[in-house]
């Protein structure tokens, strides 16, 4: 109790706070206390207060987000959960997001069991349809609400029922005329008078004034509106009623010929809409002003207001309003004899109408889905009742296990205590290990060099052997390149170890350092071109000889440029700028891309640090660059912002007097060569056209060019192989070709293998495709993550090619066994041949399409693919994978299976059966039947009758 009172006191204190930041902090502190105390009223009140605060300071999206947090906190409270669902629905309505509004208002009806709340939700849905100008649907919702209130003694005379009848009058006035609408308005006014509700009476007076205006009773209408406006100005209870009475009076004044007075009301209505921050009312206000200036022949003003209204509609994706306003704009252009602009506006009208039609189709689909879900829930309720007794028995068993659980918890507590003590000891040991790390890397680097030498030497012999094939020579070349790459990494580790031990010396030579940097940067032009990167080099021309360590400058430049090209996306930019000033070399390398966070900037030069788990590499390069720059009496800085440009800037000394005395100096007698030999990269291979259409299609997704080429060579004799350099292109190719199997690396740029697997396994077109994931991560957790996405198998690098080939063969063979089973059985349910839930849904969709059209002789593959929402090729590949049949063969197979059912149980003439199942030609039917069942339809009927 005391906690609740302190929370309420903190809420009141926050409401009185004048500093808005402090106010929010107090509300949030009170919300935390409410959660801890499980104080539902406090949580509900505070979620509302914070949502209102965010709406005032930010936008509706943050308000809705806060209400949704409240729904999560108060899931156990029906009344508060109802209120929050209703608030979310109303906010979505105000912003024209009608699908979301309908979802939350419908859900509020299902949550509540109180008559008044259910009626209130139907009113909210009616308001939503009214805002969409769908008066028929609004009338149905309002009528439902009125029926609920009328049949409840508590609400038969109530404010809610009076409001509903007022809204019903408005809808009826739009659909059935003014005199019919008066019936509902009079019911509403009578209810308000009985309730002694003056505000409600004035609200209905506005509606009655509109009817009086339509009937030509202008003076009577003006009196009612002036009375209503005076009342709302004095009491300021409801801004919407005030603004509505103002615009209605504006309409009336136009009819009465009082144009200047009318213009003031139109502008006042728009100003009130802006103050309310309701963009729907703002669109309406702009439209009213456009209509007003059109009717008063002030065409340019009308055009400006209509265009502003259209822009607001586009921001909200409100195609229906945009369509109506565009139609008004076309009429205005015609009235102004501006036919070219009228034609342009008409083209826009056609485009918008198409969007409206598409949206209507989606909404109808949503309604059908909702109906299906309702039927499904009824079945679930029946199932739950049968499970109730089992659950009760389980609860009794759980009670018996509770005592055992308490004992286990005690043991776990002791275990955690000893674990904590061991953790402290481990931290002490880790500090000792840091001292050993440098020696370890030095030793391991040396140990690597011997086996690398033994690997490289026989590879060189094989490359120079003229008797081997070009394909083998290419494979050995790839092996040599990667052996050299591993040697580079070993050398970098060794350099870092030498720096740590103080053994790495600079070997200075005198030469043209800018010529070296220029040559190094030019060597990356080909790599940049391959990735469609705009690569600019700005190296100052100079013949001045300076003192520098050639090896250090090479490693610094190559590492920074390699890093920039690696993390720059396709069509990005990389620039390299270098110049010498005051005996120092200044080098700046910039690249576009994702940029770096403040945390990544802080750690970017740490050894073995990688910006995220998707980035490949050793994490050594930048650490070595920093050490070499500092050894060269220089400094390096990095500047970057997320989703912005990243810039590495460094300067190093070129003055030999600034180096330590024990540095070895070598005076160069030769010029620096312009061509600096660097590593070469294998070109990206082009996929050839399929040589044998009967072979299975295999998609290989791997960002490493060499490994991708190796995998392609391994499988191209037995499969039609297509390749992709990253997950994004992989997904596109998978949906284009619908392969029989996919082999994908996990760590890739653009889109990783986990994401690729998730996207393809949740897409109906590709859910059936087996996926094998490759990765250098061999931990069990990584395997769980890979299989958890729906991937069918997982293999760690380095992998055995024979094992991988066997896995591919077995996965494809398992699909073929399922296809064989389909072809042998007459009736097979979708779940029996589906690999995933999406496949089952796809086959159910196929079955529904066939149920509707199979017996139609004109039903063909084109209509079939349109019915299931796929292209002809996608349908062909999908059915081929699941059943072993092409789309046309599948249709024919289904027709023949249907014919067997007729032959078994029907007295229809055999020649007529062929026509009944969709065959135009009886002889063709008999021929197809005999090919499948090895007997004529007549013999089949005789055997099974």
C-alpha cells in the first residue's frame, strides 16, 4: 500500500514539474517502481503520461511504441490491456494507418468482456471507416455499437449511444439523403437532452444545421451554428467539434454569398487542424481551402492548396484521399483551360488508382485471413478442452517436483559461489598469460614457416610442370597464392612480436617515397574496378630523395588500402592522397561505407580486434600499421561516423636526424622502381550456360574468389553450377533459378549465410531448397545457429571435398525419394511431401487452385502460375523439386488421378470421364492414362469395379 501511495505521489510531482526533461525522468522512475511493485494502475497511468509526453515532443510513432510497451507490461490486466490496444488503434487511425488501426481495435474487442467497452471499440472502428470515407462500412460498425448499447439497460440512455446515433446520421446523410438522416440526429439530440448534456446537444446542432442548409433553410442553420460556435469558444471542451462547426458555417456562408466571411472560417479551420497536430484534419483543411478557391475562381490559390494536400497524403500513403484530391485538381485544370496540366494530373490519377486497387486486394486478403484464423481458433478451443485434464495432471506432478527443485537450487547456489571464486583466480592467471603471449607468437610464427616452405616448394614444382592440365595448374596457383597469404600473416605476427620485444629495426634508405606510394596505390586499381569502386589517387609529383624504411612504408600503405577496399561496398568511393611537407610524409586514405561507431574507433588499432563477427580477417593489419607508424616517428588518426566516410590519416618522419642512433642506415644507389610487385587476385569467374538441362542445379555462394572457383570445379561435372560472391546476390539468384541445392559460406559481406538461409527458408518459392552452410567457425553454438535458421546441414572449414560431395548427393537423393513416393501413390496429402510448413502451405494453395480449375480444359500452366503467385519458371522448379514433375506434367498427373477415382466409383461413360477431368481429346486421355497406369481406362475400371 505504501509503495502505491509513493508512486502516485511521484506521478503528481511529475505532472507539476515545469522542466519537461525532469518531468520525463520522474515519470520513468515511477514506472520502474510500478513494475517492481506490480502496481497495474501506476504502470497504465505512467505509460499514458510518457506516451503523451513523447507525442508532444517527438511524433506519433514514439507514442505508439510507448503504448505497446504498456501492452507488454499489462498483459495480465484485461481492462488496462483493452485501453492500451484501443489507444494504439486510435493513434493509427489519426495517422491514416488503417490496417494497423483495424488490427488493434479488433484485438481490443476480443480482449474485453464488458458491453460498454465492446461497443466503444466498434465505435472506434466506425470512426476509422468514416475517416476513410467508407460510409457503408462505418454504418455497419456504428449500427453494431448502437445495437449493443440499446440492448443493455445500463447504456440504453447513455452518452455513447447518443454519439453513435449522431455518427449514424452523418453516414446516412451521405448515402440516403438529408431527411433520412434527421431521424438519427433527432434520436441523438433527444438522448443528450435527457442526459442534460449541453455539449452533446450543440454537437448534434451542427449536424442538424447541415441538413437545414441542404434543405435551403439558411437563417435557421446559421443560428444553430453561431450558437454552437459561441458555446465551444467559451467552454473549449472539444477542439474537433469547434473546428467542425466553423467549417460547416464556412460552407453555409458561401451559399449565402458572404465570401469574405466564409474565407475566414475556412482559414480558421485549417489553423485549428494544425494546432491539433492531426495530419488527417490538416489534409481535410487544405482540401476545403482548395475547393473554396476553386468555387470562387481563385485558381492559383486553389492549385497551391490541392498540391499541399496531395503531398501530405503521399507522406501518409493515403491513396484514397490522394485520389479524390487529384480528381478535384483535374477538374480545376479543365475549368482553367490548362489541358496539358490536366493530362499530367490524369496520368497521376491512373497511377494512384492502381495503388488503391492493390491496397484493396491486400485488405480483402487480410479479411479472408482473419476469417480463417477465427475458424482455426474454434478448432484450437476444442483441442484445448481435451488437453485440460492432461495439464491438470502435469500440474500435480510439478508440485511433487518442487521440493526436488528447491534442493537442486541450493546445490546450484553453492556451485555458483565456488564458480565465482574460481573466476577470480582465473583473472589473476590471465594477467600472467599476457606476459607469455608475445613469446608464444614469436615461437609459433617461426614454427609455421618450416611447413609453409615444405608446402610451397612442391607446389612451385607442379606449376612449372608442362605435363599437367590447365585446370590443375589453376588449382595449384590458387594454393600458392593462399600459401603466400598465410606467410604474410605469419610475417605480420612476427613483426608485432619483434616490436613488443624492441628487436624490430628500421632499415632506412634514401629514395623517392612518393614514387613508391604512387606505384603501390596504382596496383589496387584493378581490385577497385572489379568491385565498381570509384578509386581516386592524388599523389604529389616530386623528385626529392628522402630517408625512409621501404618495407615499413609498403606494409603501411598496402594494409590501409586493402582495408579500405575490403569494407567499401559496390559503387562506393576510395581515395588515396599523399604529399611531403617539412620532411614528413602525409598519407590520407578515405573510403565510403558503413563507418565506425565510437566504440569501434576506440578499439580499431587493438590487436585481433574486428568491428563485428561478419568481418573476415585476422585483426592484425591495423595494429601493425600503428606500431610501424610510431616506430617511424609518426602518428596515425582515424575519423569516422556510422554510415559515413572513414578516413585514416598519418604522417611519418623522413628526417634521418630524428631516428635513434642504433637505426641501420643504407644509402640507396638506385632509383625506386615504379612497378611494385604485389599479390594477385584471381578474377571473378563468369557462370557458363547450362550444358545439360537434366543435371541438378547447384548454387554456390562464397565471397572468396579462389574457394568459389575451387568448389565450382569440384561439382561442375555432375551439376549445373551457378555462383554468387555474396549473400545478397545469392538470394537473388536462388529466387531466379530455384536451384536443387545451395552451398553457402556463413561469413560474407552484404548479407551473411545465416540471413540468406533465413530469407530463403521463409520464402514460399524457395523454402524447399536444401542448404549446406560452410564456415571457419567450428564451435557447437555456431552449428546450432546455422541449423536453427532452417539450413539442412553444416560443415566446417577446412572441409573434405568428398564428404561435401557426399552430403550434396544424399540431400538431393532424399528429395528424389520423396518425388518417387509422390509418383507411386494415388492420393498424398501436402504434409506428406512437404519439407517445410511453407511447402505445405504452397501445396495447399496448389490443391485449392486445382480444386477450382482442374476440370476446366482451358486451364494451363500460365493460369496455374498466376493462381499460386509465381512465375512459370519458379512454379516449374518448385513442383519439380517437390514432386519430380513439371507444371504441365503435374496438371496432367492430377487429372489422371482424378480420373481413377471416377473409374472406381462412378457410372459415367468412360469417354465422358476424360472430358470431365479436363481432357479435350478422348484418344489423348486414353494414351496418357495407359502411359501412367500400364492399362487402358476400360481395363482399369473393370479391375477396380
